[in-house]
C-alpha cells in the first residue's frame, strides 16, 4: 500500500473529497478514537486542561478531549492546528468545540511560552518528513516544530504523538529532533511486529514523568500479547522479553556478530530512554 | 476564535517571537459572536494563573467590550463559601469561553502582518520568505 505522504503535500492530499471520505468513514473514526484514547491515557491528566492538537484534522481526536467526563479529569479544552482547510471545514460542519488555526506545524507553534497543559497529535507528524519545497528540509521543519512545541508547553507538561514512521530511519529522525529540542522522550509500541503496530512518541517538559506513564502502559502490552497468543493458538513472545532477547542473540551469534553475555538483568525493564 | 485562545496566540514569524510587541495580536475589523459553552469551573481555575491580564484588558478595550477589573481575579473569588460559582466565575467564563472572533484580522504589533480570521479560524500559514 502506498503512503499518502509520498503522493502529495498534505493540504492537497486532504482536499474536500478526501476530507469528507476520511471523516465519515466509520472504520477510520474507530481507529482514530482508539489511538486518541490511548494518548489520553498516556497523558494521564488529572484536571480539565488546555490541550494543543497538532494536525487536528476534522476534530475526530479533539471531540474525544471535549467528551472526557469530570470523573476522569475532564472535560478538556483544545486548540487545533491543521494545514488542510478542507479538514478544518469538516470540523466546522460537525460543530466541534475546539478553536482551530489553519497552520503548518513545520513553521512552528505560535503560542506564548507555557500556554498548554499538554499536547496530542494523532497520525500527523510523519508528514513533517516530506518537505515540499527546496528551501526547507525535513530536519529544519522538525526542529521548528519540536522547538515550538517545547516552548508552548508548561513545565511538567506532556505531549503524546502517535505517528506512522515510514521506516526506522524516519522514526529516529523524529525522536532525535524531539530530544534535541529538550524533551524527555520515549517511544511506546502497541502491537509490535504486527501490521497494526502503532508508535507513540511520549514527550515531557522537564519534571514530567514519561517513564512512569510508559511503564504502566507496558503492562497493557503484555496482556495484548497474551490475547494474540490465544487467538493464534501459538506462543508469541513479547518483543523485549527475556525469551525474545535470548532468541535474537542466538540469531546474531549465528551470523557471527558479537553479542553481550546474558545475565540475570537480561530483558528487565529499564527507564525509557533512547 | 475564543478570547481565551487570543490570550495565548502570538505572531508566528521567527523574528517576532521574542519581541514583546508581537503579543497580544490586535483585532481589526473584528466581528464578535457569542457561543454558548457549559460552565467548567475547574478549567477556569486552572487557566487563571496563566492568563496575561494586561493583554486581556487590551483585547477588551480594542474590541469595545466593557472594562475589565484592574487586577486578575484570584481563585478564591470563583466560588462562594458554599462552593457555588460566583458572578466573577460566570463573567470570566463568558469572556474567555463564550466570546469569540468570528471574522476579521489579527495584526502583529511588531511586524504588522495581518492574519485573516474566517468562520472563527485564523489563517497562520506564512509564505516561506516570512517564516
Ligand atoms: C490522518 S489525518 C489525522 C487527523 C486527526 N488528528 C485525526 O486523528 O483524525 C492527518 C492530518 O495531519 C495534517 N497535517 C499534515 N501535515 C501537516 C502540517 N505540516 N501542519 C499541520 N497539519 C498537518 C493533515 O492535514 C491531516 O488533517
Ligand atoms: Zn510579527
């Protein structure tokens, strides 16, 4: 399947027809809702918060933020940024609650320092790796974006960006840009090594605890893996588990590579870091 | 665009970001609308310390709204002894959450760039030579 990012720039790809198709597809709505709820769980917000939604599109992610109940720390207020006027038009038609800017997040984040409690981005930031013109580079756009995002969050604030990296190189390009901007960062993988794998870049501005949130969610991964096991009727080892590492090491050794000796610490959980 | 959002929005140009004159943006030919929103006392309380009250007063004056109190209201003024929302809270809610710019322009006090607002959405796309 070809990636939309490789076909057209985002504002042209998400034209009126595509934006309507995207927003009315119940399959897409379900997937985006699941990922938004996952991001919210990672943000772990305790009070009604001001949240920036980057690449907010037609507000599928935003409306979930508005709907969080008081018992769960909501409802939240959001401000969205998106480069596609058609997507924002869909949001207007659906009468979502958030304020929106027609803006290119690769040009920066135009809010004063410490504005937001948190930020989310669902299925958008991989677009930053496709620079449309010769006077801008993916590196330059990622820098603008992460520097601006970092400044716009309050101290202790967190951001969760679910994204679709094209390959490992792109994934690293994005996470390195976040770290350079000053974020504490970790990547969480849901359904690793399946075609439904989802990547969440979890970011914190000094003092925030990324590792706590991610560690807690890793337990969910374990359960996910067990569920898959049962369905397929065969053993699936979780990526990063001791069994997995031992098997990979054996593979590497067979290829003549030097690997670290296994120890009682092998496969134990560490602090999330790159 | 809610006045709440305007209390945080700055000019997007890199050369303006660090200058005091780039905030707040100044509404021009602005048409206001009143949008009903549910009262969210905890949210208003959360936002209070983050508001730039001087900018809020400037905005109110430029939009021809009634004068605001000289100082930012404090959290204690938002609820009475029995925990009921006060008039201060309701006024803040109306001002921040329910008063919005439907159309017009937002002008940077530093570079003079005008950001158009249509159907409540501000256009912050910059031509590449201005980024
Ligand atoms: C797959 S959609 C996701 C929309 C929404 N977050 C959701 O979950 O439904 C990706 C969105 O990212 C936006 N986007 C892509 N590049 C962007 C950029 N440079 N600045 C702002 N938005 C961008 C697109 O216009 C599109 O609306
Ligand atoms: Zn300016």
